[in-house]
C-alpha cells in the first residue's frame, strides 16, 4: 500500500484569527481582509507587521487580524502610521481606511503622509457610504445616489461632488504607487490582491508611499442584495472611479 | 567617589523643556508652529537627529498628537508641544491616549484665550489641563513649573510619570517661562527606558498585541474606566507635589502656581517687610491637586488670597480643599497682564 501524504491546497491564512466578523452578508471587507492576510502570509511578514484600524465598520480589525493592530481616531491612521513607521522603520506598517475616514475627516492626514513620502501602505476601501453609522452620504457618494442624508439623491448643487482620491494623490510628488481596483469579479479580486501585494512589496523595498483604493460594497446601506451590490460596483462606481494604475514610480519600466 | 561635574547652561524655557525631554530618553517629537513656543520645535529639529531621534513638523496639531500616539504605540518615549489654541486641537488625541492607556508628554506654553486670544503669558488653560480636556472620563497629570530650571526638571519627570501610569502628562507653563532665559543645571541622560510588554513591535515570539479604547461589549467599558479610576487614585496618593514658603506663622496665605507663584514670592518679601505675616502655597502638580496639604497649611491662616493669570480657575480647587470657614479672595489678570509684586502686595493689604 502506498502512503498518501496530505497536501493543503487551501486553508485559512495564519494572519486571520478564527473570530467571526461583524460584517453584513455581501460586504467587501471580508474579501479585502482575507486578501491582506494572504499577502502577509505569502510575504512571511506576519511577525513584523503592524496594522492600523480605522473608525468605521472595520474598527474591529484588531479582532480579525492575527498580528499587532492599533486603533486610531477617525481619519488619523496616516498620522499614527507615520509615528509607528518612523520609530520602527524595519516593520511593515499599513492603514486600513474607509472613505469617510480617508477622504472626509482625514483628508489632511492622507495628503500630507503622501507628500512626506512615508514608507507605508494604505488600503483605502471605497464603498461610497458611511456604513457603521447606517448609510449617510460619504465624500465618495455618487451623484444621484440615495443615502440617509441624501434621500432624494446626491446633487452637486446641494451636496457637492464626490472626490476621486487616486487622481488627487497621483499629483503628489511624494506618492510612489497609486492604483484603484474593484472586487466585483474573481479576476478583479485577483487584480486587487496583486495591487495590494505590490504596495506591501514597495514598502519592504523602501520605495515609499503606496495607496490602493478598492471599490467595495455595502449591500445593507445601498438597500441591495449582495449580488446586485456587486453588479453596482462595476456598473456605476467604476464609471465615476475608473480602475487602473494612477502612478507607479516604483516600477523598473515606469 | 569621583567628583561629578554639574553641567550648567543658559537656556530659554522652550530649550530647557526640550533638552529635559531628550535627556529623559524622548526620541520622538511632532509639532506645529505656534507662538510663544516656536523655539521648541526649532530646537527639537536640531537636537533629535543628533540623538537618532525623530523630528516631524506635522501638517496640524491634530496630526502631531496622532503621530505621538503612533510613536507611543511602539513603546518609544514621545512628545509634542504647543500653546493654547493648538492644545485645544490636540484634545481629541489626548483623550485617545488616555483611553488607550498610552504614555505621552504634552507641553503647553499657555497664551491668552479664549479663541485666538493673545500671544502673551496666561494661565487660562488650568481647567483644560486638570479636568481631562477632551471627551470622556479621564485625567491628565498636570505639572506647573515656575522657572526655567523647573520646566527642565518637570519635563524630565513627566516621562517617568507617563510611563509609570501609562497616561498622558501635561506640562503647563506659559509664554513667559517659554521665552525667558535662565541658568539650568542639567541632569544626566537616562541610560535606559522601560521595556513595554504591551507595545506594538510585531508579534515575534509572542501573541499579537492590540491597542484600543473601544469596548462595545456590555460592562467592559465600565470595568476599563474603573481600572483607570483606580490608577488615578494611586496617582493622587503617590505623585502630589507642592511647595510652601514662609508658612510657619501666617495670617494671609497666598495660593498660586507657575509664573504667578513666582511673582507672589516677591510680594511675600514686601508684605513681610511691612510686618504682614504672609506665606505662599504653590501646587506643582495641578492635577493631582495637593488638597490635603493645602488644607493643613490653611488651618494656620486667617485669610487666603488666590492669585492667577485668569478669571479664577484654580480657586475652585482651593475652595474644595479648604474645609475651614475662612475668607478665600481672588486676584486675577485674565489677559495680557502679568501682575507685578507691588500689585499683589496691594491686594494682600486690601483683604
């Protein structure tokens, strides 16, 4: 009889704990958390990574990631990351931020962290709505989109325009790598993983500031089913927020 | 034993506090320019790189305190400095530091307020420094130096206290102490700073650490806040500092802190020369306030005169401390004015 050896072809990443998340069915955070955890496992950096959780739905990220994580006040993760990275330059430091955190209350912090070229990786999850507080207008809410503070739909006249973060940050000299991806299909999830991995690799290679914006879902506050929410990311969000590489100073063939 | 040479230098209050911080092992500073403390970040921008420390000129006070939060998360000794309007902006971060039980030192070179106020010395941030300052049920240790030597010594001490209790410590000076130059005896640099098991350094050979102030599960926040309250009781018990001057035989007891106390000290001499039995009680820790000690000294007095450069803030703590039925008067200069010894002497005679 030949002896069979077990070979894992799939398992839960070591960088994720066994906790059950608070996220709603169809929420993008689960996918993005897992992508990050897989990357950290693949790069073998779990024991030298320090994550920064935002204020918002992902505030409990320290319960889900199996490595050192700190909270930060709303919008301040880039400043907190700056403090951590400057004190421990050989550790891998990333922030995980939503659209309210990064593009509204924390606009100054993200712009200046990029301008200083801080050697950190920023994962920017854009779902166009304040999820934790039950669906108010975000800085990235699309024109016409209904939220609990724009019940008749966002209008430019009354509420102003949504902010395109990647386009904005790509103009900043200090930023190294800026890319926008989405998670509404398997190929796009694979692209997102590739982009986030590049962000981490650039940090390991001391190439400077990376931001990966991920167009994500919020079925609960969008009042959509999980599958309709995924469709909406590709059909509506990606129209206003085109995916792609906005800046890549780190690539050898830039 | 070999005779150790004491290093003596002439420094401004800003420079003395900054040098005190560096010698206490502080290796991270983030700040934002604001008068009257601009010499502070300037000095740090030169000294920190010499010590392999980090200096960052932040984009805002909000960002500066959050950078300090980040540095403190790693276990490094970290600080920021500012003046009143800037300290208001830092309150969010100070509340998070207190909630997360992170040590940090914050220097406030108090200027006039409210609003933009003025750039001249003031003590109008007493309430803010001693009552928590930001949102939530917390306290910050508040140290009030009265000269340049003391701002050096207290800043040095502030790091020990911050680490010992895992709590932010405020050094509350003012525009006068910030900018005047005096000789300072330097303390030797600390050789080691405490290792912090709770710090985030990467989870090598240990379980992951997390730093947080969010406790959503029923009852957990209450337990956390009661634990913090217990810590505050220990601080009150162990860390209260004050000084008394000419208090053995008194009719009039002056109570004053910082720059104002120093001017009161001059006024004592004028009073004593005229045969008025005046003494001075000077709290050095504004929180914890030396209530019991003040009560003991006040037992001997017939009247109390509280002197502050504000409209009357510390006087509330004096009234809470003094149990005896006694007249407690107030003299304050709540704007650009720094009182003269003669002015205070006139008040002593009046009451």
